C-alpha cells in the first residue's frame, strides 16, 4: 500500500468517525426507558451495519461482597459463561461461535458487565444466550473448582510482578478496609474460601432487573428490542436490594512510605493519595489539569522533566482513577534503583509546581484540544457506543452528554486548573510505594 492510499484511508476513517459522532450527538446518545420490573434500557439504532451490540451492567461488583470472600463477584461473573441450568460451558461457546458472535462477562469494583455482539439475523439466539447466563447460571462444583485454581495461579503469578505488587500495596494503603483497597480478583487466601452456596446467594441477592442497566446499539428498532426484552427478561422478578454501608476513607495527614525489597535492577514507584469520585463537579477541570501534569504523554510536565530533560525513566505518567464511591490519584514510573530518590523528588516537585505556577496558554490549549479532539474515538463503533451509554447512565451524566462535553472542557480556565490542583493534589501527605532493591535505592523517604 503506497503512502497516498494510507493517507486516503486515514482521511476516510477520520471522516467516518466525525460523521458518527455528529450523528450520535444530533440524536442524543440513546432513548431511555425503565421496564416494569425496574430494568433501565438504553437504545440507539444504528442501521448501517447488520450487527447489534449489547452491554449489560449488573450492580454486583466487588463493593457488594464481604471482605473475607474477596473475589466472590469476580468468580460469579467468570462462571456465568461456564454453564447454565440447560446449557454446558461447551454448548454456550459453540452456539455463539457458530454464528460468529461474542459473549463475555467480567466483574469490576462497581458492577459486573456482560457483553454480547451478534449479527442482526442471530439476535434471537443472542438474547436467549444472554438471558440464560445472566438469569440461570448453574455454578457447577467442577467449574467452580477449576475457575478457583485458575484464579489462584493467576494471582500467584501477578504477585511476582513488581508493578502489580506496587499497585496492590498502594490501593491498600490509600483505601484501607474500603472495597476499593483490594483486588477485584480476590487473594490466594479468599478465593478458595468461596463456596457454591456463596455464589448462589450472591447471584440471588444482586442479579436482578432493578439492579441492572442494559445498553443496546445497532441494527434493531425500539419495537424489536421491546419484544426481545419482554420475551427474555419480562418475567425476571425484582428483589429487595440491601444497602450495605461502605467504610469511610479519610485522607492521610502524614506521608506513608511502603518499601518492598526485591532483587531488581529498577525500582517501581507509585506516589499518590485519595482522589475524587466520578460525579464530582470538578472532574473535568481535574482531567485537564492532570493532562498537563502527567496524563498527556510526551507533552506532559512529568514526561518533559523526568524523561526528556533528566533521562531518569522511559515512561512516567499520572492519572485520576474516579469511580462511583471515590477514587485515587497516582503518579508512576520505573527507574534505576540508584536514581529512585531523584525521580521521586522530581515527581513531588512537579506536583507542587502545578499547584503554585499558572499553566501556560499553550498547555491549556493543547490539553483542551486533545480531550475534545479524541472524544469521538470513544464512540466510533457500536460496541463502544453501547459501553459509553452504559457509563453515562451509571454515573448520571445525562443523555445529552456528547453535546455538552466539548463546552464543559473548553470552559475550563487557568484559574480552575490552579484551584483543583491545590484542592486535589497533595505534595506532602502522600502514599509512596517503592518496589526494588532497597540497598541500592537507599531511599531518603
């Protein structure tokens, strides 16, 4: 393929993305309704390709499980496709693969997501499979045991990776006993403790229509969707949902330093603290501020200082992880053990600088341009739109979010950046985790 064809293909792709974004914006993200059983339904018709994407969110994440059974939500989600009361795991996989579709489920901290993609002609089969795995999982003992062994082995392997070790230690230090402080996958101690009865009771208590959002995008009309939902989910009964209070998490009033000694040539460093929840009104100003600090790749201050000017790390970044009930801020990098002190000092210096030094016109303009310019790529396919619509609904952003987002970002000022940096960044009372050779690192922290 010559350069002309490459450029032409790229231009066509960009035009298609922009046209799709414009179409979505003009008609809002989706039409919304609540079924009699409490299920929230989002529908967006896209008829250019004969395919349908479905994403279902059941508010049954790790925040809904007891700490001594950590990984319960993860196992429940992983076992959905491993057999139902009328289908085996093999029958499920063969049925969806035969029609070239996909069906998967995974648990996060806040909710479990179940995803389906099929051709329009196979939509009946798709909804039959989707409703079956969500409503009628068998939780067979042999499948539970197999999945537990796989999960424990995965956790053992992960716990040998320095980056994972640092991340686990950081989350635990920041969130303490809050569910956000532990791995969604559980631990090598808690996974074997999960019983079939635990899974059955968790499913009965959490998997319910009044605890579910379903987002459907593709070649399907609203009337067709209503018929399918009535056929496969209409008799799904509501349950009384329990409201278990979550532990309160307080910001620390002193630095916390965690050192994990491993015989490594490089130190893995994470520095950060509590952040914000997704519904915080300052979320967008924080996003722009963090792009300038460390979220903007090669154009960020952290990358410019620590990589380009000092050569201390190949990659350095920062981000705010904002979830339903809170979040965290963290800056991370890998550097030679001997340069860990210098790299950490420069991270703290840049955090302090953005709190006290007004960002430049170019920094602000570049951040806004990237965040608004890359936005259409988040909705450039049916599956992405389905997932995006679900997130918009879950966080209560409003179905006109696509229209409002550019204006929200473009309205952010230098004063906003300085204000949120001072409010949500702390260069003193942080959590610092370093995994590396402690003798060579000789940390001063």
